[in-house]
C-alpha cells in the first residue's frame, strides 16, 4: 500500500536511512536551493530543512533525487503499473466500466477518487507571504512554488473525469503582483490547463484553480505524467499510490486532496495578465519575463504539521532528471502502440529534455528497393512531432531499426556514430519553419515561435568516421 500523505513518506524514508534532517537555520532565498542541488549532485538523501529563516514551515528537498529512491517510494505499486502496460490495458476504458474492471484487475478500484467531507488540510489557513519564499537563483523575479500540482476542471463539463492536474510553476511574490492576493501562473504550450482556460475565456468566466503542494507523492508524479487525453491524473495518482485519492470540496467549488499539505485556492482572471519571471530554468539559463495569467488568491489552506516540498532546476542533470527517467520506465513500452512503427524514443536530459529527441523507427515502405532511404521514417517523424509533449522537440534524429537491430538510444555516442555514418546531408535534413516551439526555447523569432529540424537516415554506411585527431 502506498503512502497516505507526505508525513508517512518522510517517516518511512527516515527509518530506511534515506532522509537527513537539517536543524541549522537556512534561508529559502538561495541557501536552501544551493544545498539541495549539491546534495543531488552527490547522489545524497532527501533533505528535511527544519529551520527555515523567517518561516514556520519546514521544507523537503531532494525527495526524488535518485531514480532508486523514486522507485523505492512506489515499490508496492510498480508491479501493478507494469501489469497494466504488459496487458495493454487502457485506464480510460476501465473507468467506463469499473465493475467489470475489478474482476480483471482489483487495483482498478484505485482509479476512482473518493469524496470525503472533512480533511486535515482544511484545519488551518495562512497567507502567501507566510509560505516558504523559495528563490533558487539570484536573478529570479520572486519566490516560486516549484512542485505545484495545479488542478482545474473543464468549465463546460465539470467534475474530476474532465480534470487536469499539471505542474506549472507559480510565482507568489515579486514583480507587479498584489501581495497576498495575486500570483503568476506560468503554463507552457501543449498543457492541459490551456484547454480549460480557453473554455473559460469563451464563456467570459474566471477559471477556478486549486494549487496543491505536498500530499501523497503519487500526486506529484501524476502532475508530470504525459497521460493520454481523457485520462485524469487523479486516477493515475490513485493507481500509482495504491489507494483511492480522497478529495474534499473547497470554497471555490473545486475539490482538493484531503491529505495535501497546502492548497492555494482561487481563480484565473479572464481579462488580465502580468509579467512573470525571470526564472532560472531547467535548460540552464533564465526564462525571461513574459506576460502570463494572474491567479487571484482566495484562500491558502494547510494541514497541521505541514511540510513544503520543493525542487530547484538548472543546467541538467538536476532532480527533474529522475522524474524523466522514471516516466520513461513507466511509459517507454507503450511507444510502439501510440506511434506505430516507432520502436523507441529518448529525450536527452543533458540537452534539457525537449530540445533533443532521438528515435528509432521502421523503414518498410519499399522493402524490395536496392537501397534503403528515409520514407516511412519521415511519416513517423511527423507523427512524433504531433504527439503531446514530444511535439516540443527541436532536433529530432531518427534511424531505421532495419539498419541496426541492436541500436540502443541510451548509447548516445553509438547512436550518433550510426547516424553520421549514414546521413546524406543533401537530402536528409527536413526543416519545419515558422511553427510552434517550446515556450522555454529562445532560438525562435518570438515566444513559442520558431523552427524545427528532422534528421532521418537509412541505408548502408556512406562514410567511415575518423576516430583519432590527425597529427
């Protein structure tokens, strides 16, 4: 059985020697983040900062700091997830007939959230300024929530079945935000909240938003999972957490996790944006100040003994590297079903994940041709660039499985050697100009605008690559 809340997770990690308490006073302004990053680089434990300068709430860092610890957190439920994948079970179909699903897989009951009428998170309220004011880098525009679980529901189809839970950073101080009353909500393109926001704008109504912080660790992972459209993150959180997610209504009409540590509750103003940022981001440079939606804060709830989980990002690898590796372990086997002909994909963490995507596809269009060349690979490349967050790739390199059946995408040097031996630079570069690109990519002509390139190679080796420098 998974953790009911963050408190039980902390206790378990401490018992198993995977968490260290830090009693010395440290400032959330730069100091806490610097310690967390150094401990991450050393492969160290989770960190509980018990004495945060000027703040009553302890902070938890490096919770997902190693892939081994991330696996440990979900050790009781990973076999269930693996069984779902092996049986090619679609959770969306299981949700339609939960009774029948229980016969085939008893854990399917965890897909359904459970409504409760009381919760520890409702016990107390505070204000934005009393929350930990995490500033990770010197030029950050203010304090940020870096592990938020941002919850919205479809305005036209309310309810958890049409909900979205995503990790979109929240700026809670600085810039032109009204203290205690406003926060910046930075969501990038290709995020589920955008669909709900568009519906609210079309209706001329504010979009109701609850920002969860802490609670069961499965909720944090669910917020970053690239789930298929129509699959609620709350359901995945229940499956990964090994229990039904208990939800309690908030005053703004949206539910919140009964076991959350904090909930910031409010609405997105339909008529206003304000500058958000800068923010030292996971590509290794600052994302700049841009206009983003404004969250009008109505309540800030917290449970007794609440703990504030956080991460800091920067030049990779960082803690979010473990997220990426864990997500790949959970979802990698599904790629051939989602993208026919594509054998595997690998978003390269050292490049910042989204900018560089490697893929192995299939080249079967003309199997009788004397010389193989990219044809089906191009179809598959366009399918990849049209699939969810894979569409944010800027450089997509794709090889044909038929040329090297044992080619391994995680052997990056070997993959590039294979490609550079075969690519024809006259015909194998395919540019897509004036298209949408990652919000954090500043190589384009404007925010969210720029170009991409596909490098596809198939066939026999064209050249021998030198392996030594001359002289």
